[in-house]
């Protein structure tokens, strides 16, 4: 389950996702790699979201294993 | 460009984990030897300053007392080495400069005022060890699970970095977090430039040169060139970081491409790019390696973009003068703009300064020079367009 996102971040995300057909919850699911379906026009956005999340996940994991 | 969506993915991850996400593996500021944490604000005609350093608890002073306390913390241009201004308040340097400008050249605080003037000049140089604007540096190092506007507030960073102290000691604690990794490559040459300009500021102070006077045309032109070089150098430093390079794929600064089977010449390589939004242009010098953007490059190759085109729905780049370690057809490579060479930059600046100092050069005689063009970093254009 997705944690509730800060309201200001949520509004920002909604602005950024305009035109992609993605809602914030869908965007987060795409980013986390748990989405099973997404709007067809959201391909580039979904891929970039996923990449950002994946890089963040790995960076945090690496940082934790270093400390 | 998909960098904003990439960042959003990172923000959502940070929000989920309630933890800052690193943007860089390296520190975006050099090693700081003598930090002094300062907050300053104007109150009517007065300027109030609070400062501390690792050995002195925070003290507050107003106007002349403020200059005295800064001087006692080593902020004097007559000292052997400089103090690094650490602040999280974008208005601090302007308030300090106001205080310094009010101080007459022959006053007892002239050396403190000259040090503040040097801070103000070097603050234009990203990656400098003269000043660290903590909010900028934190934004370079981490992304938070908040909207970008919230990252403009120091309180947001204190919360996310678990820094309870909201005073000057807290600034030094955040600096420690920022510099807990080795600094980005190339920042060392910016520190060398700091040292050179520090020596110059000291000698000008000894010679009673007044820093309040407007720059001559030559000094202003050389200053602009040095600022452009520093911006290029800092951009190159960021691209040396494996984590940063992964984001740079989404801004077009880093390119992932497949090597094609039929290169057009012996030292030529044809590449089909994964994305169409590459920022590389004909004439750009590049560095590449077989592998991904986050790989280190044990066997890099260098080349120059000699052509661009479209093949089907993909961008086709042709590289010429490819040096050793030429990649084989079928391999996937990562390309970045070649890192700037600090020695070449310095030599160029010396030549430029000589032209300004020579009475018969094209610069000083007004003869029309042969045109050469270069990109000016956006930050420099914006700074030049500001009224003050």
C-alpha cells in the first residue's frame, strides 16, 4: 500500500502528470513497478518515474550498506 | 526531456521511505578547512550578524560589533588562509556586503570588509570553497519527498536531515552531512582558483586597492570569462558522478547508444541512440565507454561528434577521431560531453588577460575580431541580466 503523500507534493505531482493520463496513485505504482496497467500515452512518463524510483532505491540501499 | 518525471519518481520514493534520496555519490562542495556559519539580516539601518565556527559558540553583533566578531573568528583578508562562509539564508551575503560597503577603506575593520567582498565575488563560482550556500548544496546532494518549493526552506532540510539545532551550529552539522563523501572530481581546481584569487585579494589590500571601485572593462571581462569557466567546470564535475549521470540521461546530457555494424571510416563510429533528445551537437568532444551511465570507465574512448541524423525513429550520431578502446559493433556505450580541462581554461584566461593588457591587441584597439561562438551557461546570462 502507498503511504499518504504530502498534499503539496501531491498537487505538484498532479501538475507534472497533466496530459499523461496518470493519477498520482498510478504514477507511484508505475514508479514502484507494481502497476499492472497504465494509459497508453503515459509510456515516457512511466518509464522515467520507474527509473527515478529504481535509482533512488539502489542509491539508498548502497548508502545503507556503506554506513 | 523526462528529467522532471525522473525527479518525481525519486520524490515519491523519498516520501514513501521518509528519507532523503542521494542525487550524488560525491560531495558537491570541496573539503572545507575553516568554516564560519553566518546568518545576517538588515534591521532598518543596522545589520545584525550571528556567527559561529567549530570552536566558537554562536555570537551576535550589530554593525561595527558584527565586524569585530567576524574579525575575531578569522574573517580578515590579512590572514594566511580564508574562512568559508556557510549560510542557509540567501539574504545573508547581501546584508554582509551592505555592512562591508559602509566600512571606510581606512577603518580598523577594512580587512574584514575586504574578506566579505572576496566572499561576494567568489560566491558567483559554483563549487568554490569560499562560500557554501547550504540550500543550493543540499539540493545538489539530495532530493526530498516534498514539492521542490519546500526545498527552498532551511527548516525542511533540518527536518529531513534530523538536525535539531536551528542556529549556526546546525549549519555546521548540515555541512558535515554534506561533506561526508569525497568531493566531486574537478572541484580541486576550483579551490586552486580560490587560493589564487585569495592571494590577489590579500596583495590588493596591502596595496590599498579599494574593492568598492567599479571594475575596469578588462577586470569585468576577465571576471565574466572566469565565471563561465567555473560554470563549465562544475557542470563537468557533476557529470563525473555516476549517480548524477543516471539522471542526466533524462535531460539529454548523457547518451546511451548502440554501436552500428558498418562504421564509415577507420576512426569513425556510428551510434544509434536510445533517445532522440541528446544534447550532443556536431563538433562536441565526447568521452564514452562500453557499459551503463553508472559504470566507472576503466577503458574510456574519446572522440568528436562529426554528424547527426535520424535513422528510422532513432537518432544517429557519428563520432570521428575516436581514440583507443574503440567499441565494437553491437556493444552498448554511454557518451558524455568531454570533461573540461582546467589547465586549458587557465591558459585561455591568461591569454585573454594578456590581450586586454596589450595596447595593440584587437581587444584594445577596437579592430573587428574574427567571430568565434561559444555557449554561455544560463546561470551566467541570468546573473548578467539582473539589475544589481
